C-alpha cells in the first residue's frame, strides 16, 4: 500500500511541541536572563534542541562544532548528549553573546564539555583538522552557510552529521516580499545543499526547518 505525505500545518508543529519534554529549570532561567540583557530570543525551538541531542546520541558523538552560540541554549542542549570527555566548541561573533554564553555554560552541568570560541565562523572553521569532528550545527549568518558547508565537508568525519537551521527562512520562505534580509541567502543555500557531493541531506520540518545531512564518504 502506498502513502502520500501528510501536509504539515501549524497545528502539527504545536502538537509535536506539546509532546516533547521541553526546557528544564536551568534553560528556562537562561532564556529569562538572556531576555533581560536584551539578547534576542532567536534560539532553536525546545523540540529541536531535543531532536539535535537525539541525533548526537545516535551517532555516539564526542566532538561537535556549532556556529552561532547566542546565549548558549542549543550548545548546552547538545552538550548534554555528549559523554563527559566529549567536547562541543561553539563559535560566536558577538562579544556580548559570547560573554553571556560563557557565564551560563560555567554555571551549567556541561561546563567541562562546552567551549565558547569568540570569532567568526569564516575565520575559525578553517582551523579545525580534517575528519576530526562528529557533527556540526550551523545557526549563524546565512550568507556564510555555503562556505561553512565546504569547510564542514572537510573537518567532519565520514558518517558524521551536518545540520543547519532555518531552512524555512524564518517562516518567510514563500513570501513574495520577505522582510528579513537573509531570506535570499537561505533560498540559495537550500538550492546549494542538494548539489554537495557526498552529502545526503533532508529538511526536517521542525522549528524553522532544519537540514540534517550525513557525510557519506
Ligand atoms: C540564531 S542565533 C544562534 C542561536 C543558538 N544556536 C541557539 O539556538 O541557542 C545566531 C548567532 O550567530 C551569531 N553570528 C552571526 N554571524 C556570525 C558569524 N559570522 N560567526 C559566528 N557567529 C555569528 C549571532 O551573533 C547570533 O548570536
């Protein structure tokens, strides 16, 4: 028997969000403190944080890289899926965001696992060794994504994960006159990903749409 895909609506997003464990007290407090400091609430959705952690557990990840730390929400969420001797390096351009994230990582249960690196993805990703990383999560400047993918295909090991947020362009993917200046960069990236050799990837309709790919060789 064949099945067609179920059309996903806002109700489905709400439904699945209500059926995931959500944030614990620490992450709830982190978000409140970030808001008080004027840090924008542009972190991943809680169900997406769980999803990323599940994927990392499935591949037994020990070395993870993130581009775009913000307040440290997704970094802490992902780091909790790593073993105690694992390492999650998260790169943040804004000194204010990097400082906030460092302070909260230091208070967290994964203070030994997370390292906040201040700088740009463009500058820091080229410093990582070939095939040395189990998974990368891109969640920063969208125009940088194609370059980040090219670097990631070098430093992620075969069988490792390449994930990137905002495939749905902040909800404006199909808008005729999008207001967000990064929408065209997201569209270009979404068209670029299927052309990357040795990368099998799909958009998962979670949060604002997340690319999940495996480096096949
Ligand atoms: C969407 S937020 C990251 C959210 C975070 N991953 C989370 O879910 O908790 C994007 C962050 O990327 C940072 N950023 C922007 N351009 C960057 C770049 N070129 N390199 C590193 N970080 C950058 C921004 O300052 C911002 O803090």
